[in-house]
C-alpha cells in the first residue's frame, strides 16, 4: 500500500508525459517529494512503466490494465506485465478509459490477485458507491466536466467529495477516497483533504505547468 495523503500525478498521453520527457518530469516530482517528504506517485503510459519504475523511487501506477489473463489476446495490457514492468498499482475505469461494470470488477480482482494497488475512478456519487462495493484500495471521484479545467472539484463540488467519502466509508472504512479534476494548487489540495479525501489525482496542473517544480511545490503545501 502507498502512504497517504498522496498526490497521484497522471501523465495521460500529454506530449510532456511520455518517453524521455516523462522521466524528466518524474525526476522533478521525485526531488520535490524527497525535499518535502510528501507522498507523490505517478500514473504513466504502458510503454513508460518499466523505465520510470527502474529510474525513479516514486511509486508508479499503470493508467489502465485489461481484464485478461495469459493467452491469446492482442493489444491489451496484461496485469502481470504491468506488475513485472514495475507498477505497484493501477488506475481502473478512468473517465478517459471507461469500462463496463463487469470488467471493472474483473480488473480489481485480477489486480488484487497479483498484488497491484487498485484505484477505481468514478464520475459521480452513484458510481463511487458501486466502485466501493468492489473493495478497491482507492476510489477516485472525478467529475468529467471539470477534468482539465481550472476549477477544482474540491471548490466546485465539495458536496460530491464529502458525499463520496461518506458513502464509501459506509461500505468500508478501509477503502480510501481520492478526488480529482481541476486540482491546481495547494489550496485545492487542502480543501480536498478537509472534505475527507485522502489525496488527489491530478494531471494538467503538473504535466502542463510552465514550471513543473513550482507547481508541485505549491500542491504539496496543501498536504502539511
Ligand atoms: O486523472 C486525473 C485527471 O483526470 C484530472 O485531470 O487535468 O483535471 O488534473 P486534471
């Protein structure tokens, strides 16, 4: 398990979020995490998991796995392959890579089977409740309309964050809640934690920042 509160930075498929640039980005995040003792993890594309997990001390998440096992499947991400490449966990059902409920359940099951930390993304309260019943390690609630924008979920929809925390904890206090979408600064993070979330999932606030180091330094101020 990773320590919380945590900031998980999702590199998505941003131009600055893959290959050599992804590694440079990770090194900056790692430096700030070491300086500040903040818990920072990264979620990277499948072709970058191996290099980043070998070259960095930050926990690496896959952005997605598929609900498959060894065998005749083509173009899918085998959970075992993500793990062997160095991932410690995986996002499941990100808003930009949605899955059917049965596949989410199977991804959680397969990930747990091989010891990957599971972070199931949800888009609203109902989906958060459904996700919690699969007992993942994390439920990350992200309203799709706020993703990539400048107004954070913790400011725009505090009731959604609080409602998700209450609903998830009613199912299982063991399942941790993250929130995401539009999180850009330390104040957004502080507010998210005040609402009961145990961290944030974010992307553009770091990956598209003009000054990545300054952006992550500001964000982690919300965790102390
Ligand atoms: O996975 C995190 C993401 O969907 C939120 O994106 O750019 O709003 O921080 P962003």
